[in-house]
C-alpha cells in the first residue's frame, strides 16, 4: 500500500484511543512467587501464494488480528524468561522471501525462525524501581502494539482468563503510517507489578522492535529490562490491584 493508503486503512480501523490513563492499575501478587522475565508466544505469518502482488498478507491490519486472529496461525513456540534488551533490527537482503535467523539472546529462544515474517506476543508484569512518571517510547517495523496496566493488558494474576479482554492500545507504531502514538507516559508506584502486553508483527523484509524507558528521576534511557520484567502464575481469585494517584497541597482559608 502507498503510505497515504496505509494511514487511511489504520484510521478506519480505529487503532487509536482518546482516553489515556496516567495512573494505571498495578498488582500486589503476594499470593504467588515472581519469576524473572516475560512470557512469549511465537506464531507463523505466511506470505500469500506465489505471484500475488503484494506478496505479504494484509491480515495484520485487521483490528481482530492482534486480538484473536493471530491464534489461527501456527504456534511456533512458547517461551519463558524473556528479559534484558529486547530491541532488535533485522535486515533482509531481499523481500517476499522467508529468511531464517535468530532473535537476540534476551528472548531466550535460539531456534531460527522466519525473521522476515512472523508474529510475537509478549506478556507479563513491569515492576518500576522508583515512584513517579515513566515514559515508554516505541518504534517498529512493521507493527507494535502495547497495552499497560490491570484491566487494560489483562487482570491481576488472571492473565489466561482475561487475555482476550484487553483494552485499547496505549502505545502503537506501524511502519509506513503517519498514525502512531509512540510514547506512553504513566505514573507508577515502586514495588507494584503492572500487567503489560506487547504485540509485534513483521509482514515482510526488514524487521525491527524498539522499546526504551525514561523516568523523571533519571534522564538516561533504559533499554535493559532485566530487573523490570516479571511473570506470575495465575491464581483462582486473582490478586489485589492497587491504583496510584497524585496529591497536592495548598493554603486555604
């Protein structure tokens, strides 16, 4: 698609949202033991039949694809303990051809996969080290959607039962489109665990994912999430959810 057609398609699919929440709901999972890193699911994303123009499948632009549509594709692997620097850039020497390579070490999966065309879902919890505003910045080739906080990504300690009930995307980036919300700024409390869902797709050729973090207490960007990403086993009754809020004081008569 031409760039303007691409943007029009995304706009018609209503990928954005107009009600960002600065104070997301966090979890206090004191009923289960934390495990390091996020969970990952990898799915195939095949090209269209030979001779098609374009060669790549436009299904990833369907609003239902990142919600449930990807599940109709072949599950390649389920992996635990995804942590560290998850950013990558894969350069393909040619398009419309499935080319194999491996994800970075942070993904804890060394089996080659078609880096030119695949779908990836990451989910787990983000645990901030300081209380205050956190800004996540994303970019992608071809597509990256982020959901954050309990009730938006999934419910506290009930990920499996609420996996398909996530809310609107709080950050999103699609290559070739002017429609994007590249930053997500939220106020977080140190010690809480915030559900996070990261959905990525590469339709063809080069593939890239970038996720960085800045806090108001440190201007240096964080790219290594080794001590930020965690996972928990679901529990029957879930686990407590806590919401943060700002306070201000003033002299009044």
